[in-house]
C-alpha cells in the first residue's frame, strides 16, 4: 500500500506570492492533517480535514487555508507569503478523525523556502 | 493547553547498547494518547510506539519500549540493542480531546559504531 505522498518536495517562492501544497493520503484514509515544522517553533498543528470538512484548526493566521476533495486528497494554500513561512510542511493521514484510535502516518513533507 | 517537554536536545549511544530518551507532559485530561515518532534525514515522521493513558501496561514494540508514569506525567522511550538505523530525531507527542498532536522539541539521537 502506497504511503502518504506530498508534492512538490521542494519549493522556492518570493515574498508576497502564494503557494499550494498537495497531499495524497494512504488509500482508505479519510482524515488529513497538516503540520508546520521550523527550527524555532518546532512542529505545530495547522488543520485537520475529514470527509471534506475542516474539523480542527491550529493557531495560524487566515493566510493559511486548506481543503479536502472527495477522494480525500488535500491541498494547503498559503497566500501573501512571508519570510517566516519558510518551513517543512508535513501532511499526515489517518483512518478516522483525530488519532485516538488510528495513528497518523506522515509524508516526506514539502520544504518551502520564501526569499 | 497541553505541553510536551523533551529536556535532552541530543543523546548518543554505542551500537548494541541501550539508551533512554526522556519526555514529560502537562495536561489536566485523564484520557489521552502518547506517541514517540522518529524523523530520520529523509524527513518522514515514523511512528515508533504509542501508549493509551488508560492502560497501565507499558507499550512495547520489538526493541522499543516505554516507561509510562501517569501520575508523574512522564513518558520515556527505551531503545535496546541500538542499531545504526536508529539514528534520527525523536519526538514525543501528545493527543487528547483537542484531537491535535502536540509535539516536544525533539531529541537528536546519534548511534556510534
């Protein structure tokens, strides 16, 4: 069974631009979560989608948004990029919403660099 | 809000020996889950082991085991017979009613040949 696939693996953008990251979950998984990883702030929760609905959101500005499609694939969008948005963005999928009974399986991440 | 603390930024262990990584957490909840994830240079977060708070028995997965002390809010990871492939960043993580993982700052484990 294929794992969580994130595209692209690397991305370089300029301040003020917008970016869209993609995540394909493991087949059969309906929940997708996004995390931001930076050296300064560590791993921080962005949001979680389940059956095309946002179920949970972390403490990030409205510039960060996401969506989930009927096939459970998810996209994350960041508008008006700032230098501080440079990070590794990790996507994770699980069978159910939350991870109480179904652990998260992570992708390899997208490394975003904002110049 | 829940917090997870890993007080050891770096640890090293000789191949074939045993190492213990520390983790403490703070929560007022009684029902939650704890995890250890490893992140090798490939960047993928890999689940190592998980523990349900309501279970008193410590979880074990092959060479990996935990020492879960609920009253002390401590959740350490023991790696036995360390292998070169165990070298990675290890993260302790918590999830409770908020249904979002809270991670510690990580411990970089080096395995010496």
